[in-house]
C-alpha cells in the first residue's frame, strides 16, 4: 500500500501542480479533504478548495514546477520533501507580480484513504520566497 500511496502523491504533483490538470483532482482528492499549512488562512476544504488553491498558485506562478526530493510512506501516510520553482507573474497573496523567479522548499504529509488524499499538512519556506521575489528585504549580510 505504501508504494501505491507514494505513486498517488507523485501523480498529484505531476498532473495538478506541474501541468495544471485540475480534472484529476476529483479522482485523487476526497470530497471531504482538509489541507492544513503553516498559514491558517490557506486551509483548504474539499475538492473545490483544493482546486481553488492550486488555480491561484498557478496563476501567480504560471511556470510552477515541483520536484519531489525525498519520499517516505508508512501505513496511510506519505511524506514528501519537495522544491518548487516559478516566476511571479500574477498576484500572490495580494502581492502584485514582481516578475522575479523564486524557489521554495517544503515538506508535506498526506493521509490517504480508499485511494484518495483525505488530509494534508504542509510546512514551507514562505518567508524565503517573499524575500526572493523582493517583497520582504533579506537581513544585511545574507546575500
């Protein structure tokens, strides 16, 4: 089951995050899905919430590409360490486009039941991304 769950997560990242194919969301994400992140305002509910979040993300970063760096699965959970890259060409969290390229790293834990993602917890380096796109200055001496 662990290998199947890892494959489901890889497919979700490739088809939805990287290609923007939202048609597979209903196939891979449960209707009662809950997505948690380090930012409470970005909690997602259901397939509509999932789709809405990723449409907004790909609108802000239309060339978004996510790479899974490591993946571990046990029981009904899959942990993925990933890197996302993209160019800020649309509004992101109310921030007008800067045209700058950004990279963010993160870790996602997804719980899978009956072949669908039912719950997710994500922590990512949002501060680093905001510094890269020039919204928040980097501390002196950090390059």
